[in-house]
C-alpha cells in the first residue's frame, strides 16, 4: 500500500509546508477517531479543488472505541463529486458539512460528515468522519465529553488552527483518549474527567473527585519537584489561552503520569482545554528493570574483555620467554586472536543493545594487525565501504575471520620489505553483506588448493563461516594482480 507521502507526491503539486500540515493532521487524528467513535478518511481533490470532479483517499484511521464503518482499506480509492457531493461542498464552502440521511456501505449504515482541512488560508483536503450507525449508542457523560471535544477539534481543523506545528513531535507516544481525558471549561475548571483520568490522579495522591476544581492548581500541588510542578501547571494554563504543548512526564508519590494539554478554540472562541493523561507507573518500573539488566550485561562484557586482555598479556609474556621461533609465532597469533575477541566485548560494554558498530571496531583492529606485520612487509591496511551495525552473534566471528584473512594477506602476499596494500571492502544491502579482502601482492600459487589447505588460519576462517555465519569463502585472483578473499553473508532473517 502506498504511503501518504507517496500519494501526495504522485497526485498533487502541494508545497512542502502544505504536505507537512497534512502529515500533522494524520499524526493527530487517532485521537479524533477515538473521541468521535468514527472512521476518518483523508481525501485530496484531483485537479483544481474548487472544480474537482474526483477525490482520492490518501489515508485512513479506524476508531478503537467503536466498530469501524469500513472493514476494507479505502486508501487509494477514488470518489466522484457526483456520488459524494459533501466532499466538494466542504472544499467550496470551506465549512463542515453533514449528511442528513445515512448512506449504506457494504450493508452498514454510515453517516458521513466532511471537514475541510485548511492551511494558510486555503483548503488543502477534506476529512470525512464516517460513523457506523449499526450499533446504537446510549449517550453517557463520557460519550458526550468525547463527542464535544472531537467536534471542537474538527472545527479547529476547518479553521486551520489545529494541529499546531509545535505540538506534533511525540504525538504517537502521547496519551490517548482511552488513557484518560479531562475537559476543562474556559476558566480552567474541570467539567468532566474520565474514570481512567481519575484513577491516574488518585494514584498520584489526589483522593477526591476532580469536577469543579482548578486542574492546574491540583496538579501543581501533587507534583513534588517544584520545577516540574510549575511547568505542568504553566502548560495547562497556556492551553486555556490557546497555546498547545508537547506531552510532559510528572512524578508524585512513586507514581508517574504523562500529561498533554490541547487548547479548544473553535472559530477562535475560547472553549477551554482538553487534557490527556496516562498512568505509566508500571511501564517506567519495567523500564528501570530493563536498564538494570542492560547495565549488568554491559558489566559482564567489560569483565570478559578484561579477562581476555589478561589472557593475552600472559600469552605475550610466555612468548617472550620462549626460545623456539615456531612456538613464539604460534603464541603471537593466539594473542592476536584473543585481542580481537576482547575488542568486540569492549564495544559491547559501551553498547545499549547487543549491537556493534563494526566500522569503528574494524578501524581499531586493522591497524593493530598491520603494525604487527611491519617486520615482515611494509604493506598498509585500510577499510573501504561500511559494515554498519551488526549483532554480537555476527560481529565476533566476522571480526575473527577478517583478522585471519588480513593477517594471511600480510604474511603471504608480499616479499619481505615489499610495499603494498590490503583493502577490506564492505558492501551492505537489505539482503546480504559482501566483504572482500583484497591485496595487490604476488597472487595465489599455481598449485594452491584452498579447500585442501592445512593452514590454521584458513581452517579457522572456514569453521567460523560455516558454523557461525552461514557463509562460505571464495579465493580468486584479483584483477590487476593479487588475491581476493570474498565472503557473502546473508542478512535476511537476522
């Protein structure tokens, strides 16, 4: 299904600020759908808005508080002005238009209301509020408060005053109508508070009802932190004066509550404010538990890194006390391998998730390998391309594989004292990661058989690729001279 941005780009010539406004409407309209007990569809006129004969649906929202009027997806559907005259009326007259008689849609009676979406003095699109009338509703204080607040916000959309630019960031994580809704009159007194809103305030320490109280003062008295108390009260009072704000998190008596205040000013008249609240106490407790677990895991990685560095230091000391060159060389290679694993754990010790930025890690490992081989050759090692971020399960064996391949290239591709270059190239797509370790040295021997080679380095590489990375190694001549070691690592499903 095409996205809103794609449909607007394909079918309209709207400027960037107009597209941004429609995006803000869509970011906020789940609140409208829930309070209206209705589906919301966003229609754009095809051609001149005042004379458009056809409209295209570019977005759709269903209510979580009532049965949907459209069980199928309407996005990308077209509607003619002849069959849907209310769409053109909303554009031409610039006002909310209501159908007197319901229409039948797939054997469901639906009442449609069209709302012009105004921005910078012009109507950009039309919102249709489609209510399923098959399920009769008994008016209740909650339903009356919901519908009244939704009507005010819809009128503000027609006026071009909602949603404001400053109040969209984090709209997807803001409290919803079902989390807790409080309607304030123009003086800041609570006219209605939903049961969930009352429960949130009771958990914060307010024991009585909220009806008739000044919400800004009540909230200020509950919050212990004086700065947070003053700020949340200021935001509620600012909403009464027409200024929207982002959500805010406040704490009191061990409870945590999200608060967001929206001004209600249909046709420019001060009609009070809408305050949405959500009790997130249990959610924050789980967040703290996860943070504690993350800290424990990072500490484990830190200790493993320290232990591996100790092992590497002991092996290095043993190598210095060994007189046999072959044994000294084998110990030095063990130090290099242990150090590579230690670097992965060091990166994980500073990672919030079990993810490793492999570019930084490879840039740390490669110079160390090159410095260790300077006595044998003068070749340089560098990285080309980006590995991106990988999980620890992939990063550890991949770093070891790269270490072995680069070390082999430095040890066997060049004559002692010969200059050259070893390049580790990475090309990543959605489906796979292609890695090539290429050198410009003397190339592979004529009778070399990579599958039959008994070198420890290639054995380690083949074992890790097969058991840990689900990949294989291909050794081939490099164009222009030298050798390439090619690894294709599948990424899908990981």
